[in-house]
């Protein structure tokens, strides 16, 4: 996992977007789709990965915006 990756997690108030290693959310959203769109924009700008978690806390999808070969 890259240290700058973005993560979309379920939270008590909806869905949160957090940078890898951060304990605080960079943004909160009412729907998972809104959170994914916000996190994807950050991941594209940072050229890193996006990890999307389901309500069960397991990673359900990983999208790479980095320089993977």
C-alpha cells in the first residue's frame, strides 16, 4: 500500500475519505458514491491508489491512478 493512497470507509455519519496513515477524515459524504468521486479526484491528482471498503470493513475494490506498469 502506498503511503499517499486514498481510502473510502463507512463511518457513523455516512462515508469518509481518508489519506493512508491519517486518523482523521479529509471529507465526509452521505453516500458511498459521493465519497468515491471525491477520493478518486484526490487519487488522480496525487497519482496514487484508491481503496474502497464495504460496510463490512473489507476492501471491495482498488483503483490505481499511479504509474503502474
